C-alpha cells in the first residue's frame, strides 16, 4: 500500500527563500562625506588629514586628501557630523 502525501515545500526551504528575498529589506543605509581641501588662493592641499565625528554617538572616522586635494569618507551611518 502506498501512502499519499501532499507535495509540500519543506519549512527550511521556505525559510531560505524568504531570507533571500528579504535580505535587501534589512540593509543598513550609509552615506559618504566628500570634498576638496584648498588654501586661500584655491590651490589643492594634498595629504591633509580629515576627521568627521558623529554628533550623536561620538564615533569618529578619519581620511586623507589625495594629491588633488579631494577626500572621501564612505560608509557613514546616518546622522549629523562635525
């Protein structure tokens, strides 16, 4: 005698599909601060240290300007920075 079982997708398989489909929903949003450092005459300043501090958390990140004076500090959490 053969037992008839309905063809159901297993719970682990459904969970995996759900996690894969929703993983973008739980992504954390970040931003970047960027700019250029110049002297009073407008000339670029290379190798300058740049420090940004999140006002709410007190967490600081540092960067350095490139040869053209531009700097970029990526992956910052949302908030106000000084």
